[in-house]
C-alpha cells in the first residue's frame, strides 16, 4: 500500500487472524485493534463483483447491508448507531417472544433507545440517498448511452410516515401477535427504478448490471467527496451480461475520470489486453496457480 495515498506515510502491514479463544482479530503494524469496527473506513474501497447482483435482484436486506457498508466507511457515528439499534432490536424481539405484556415496562424502556438510534440511522440514510442520486444517474447514462432509459433511486423508510415512537405504539398489538418488531429502520429499502418501475422486475440483465455499476461508481464518488481521498476501486469479473459497447464505455469512464487506483480482474486475457490498449497508464499481471507469472 506504500505510496497509494498521501496520508499513508509508510508501508502498512495488516494481518487478519482467527483463533479458537479470541475469535477474529485484525492487526495493523503489529497492534491489535480493540474492536474490529475500528478498522472500518481506514482505507476505503469499493468492490464490484458478480456476487453484487443480489443488490438488484434480492430483497431489501441486501440494499440495507449496502447502505450500512457505505455509511460505516464514511462516519464511525453511523456504525455505532446501527450496531446499537440492532442490539436493542434483538432484545425487543426476545421480549416479544416471551410474555410481552408482562415485560411491557422493559420494552417501553427499550423503545426510547431504539427510537433514538433509529432516528440517527434514518437521517444518515436519507442524506446518503440524496447524495447518490445525481452521480448514479450520470454514471448510468454514461455507460448505457441511452437517453430513453430513465433511471432513479428512492429511499423508503417507515420513518417517512411517522416517528418511531408513534409507529411502535401503533404496532404494539401486531408486534405482540407476531412476536417481532414490525416497524422501524430494519425494514428500509433503496429502490432502483427504470421508467418508474422496479428494475429487478422489468429490467434486462444488461440494464440491471449497468445499474449496479452506476450505483457502485456513485458510491466511490461520494466517498471521495466525504473523505477527501479516492477509494481503491476493485473490479472483479464484471463483464458478464454487458455488451461490447457498454464494456468499452465503462473502461473509458473509470480510466479517464478521477477514480484513483483501480484493480481489474478477468479470466479472458485477450479481452483485457484489448481493452487496456486504449489506456495509457496500466500494468498487466497474469496469475497461474495462485502466483503472479
């Protein structure tokens, strides 16, 4: 990592480990973090891989996880708030699975804290969605080059309807019946639409992949603005389901705009060589058997 960023004044050594007694641990330059969360955001990065297709195709849980990942890199206060919210939510659900009426006062006390941290998370996510919107649309159009494909991004939350204390009170009977909390930021979603319709239902595979790329590039954009440094961009086997023109536009985009250091992996050596011919500054490494040859 030496020389990658101006704030890294020396070579950094990061060691990740696992032990039976202590569980996971991360060491930076020989010093173990007290909490794993302390490492998050130190060296920001954005990764795009085939596994990310779930952001488009799967449930809101994946998109909440995405928002959590982006915001945790940007602000440690968010990471603290979402961790506290999730811990309190687990406690509340445990109480609801027991005899809820008998634990009403305990649940009422939990609701006060749950509302406090839930509001913080909601405000962070609202701001994130607003920041993502413009670069998301711009990057989509730059890759697709189709003015008829109108895309948009929408943050949905129960807290847009009312405050969490009010919602929890309104849902009390339902929560007791179902034995879990039915209102809150743990139900949030980030909807991706094309022409006013959910792209995961109506979009082609190429459109969905382009939307995923645009979302991740927009993420890199706002991380750079917030942190004052470009995140490392990892592009892992990203060309599947993209036509030749979209691939060329994507490579041109990341090579000419201010994206900082980029790592691109692909199993098709000839394709990569052809694409990189159009980029002045690059280095091609070939791996075989887990080693660079």
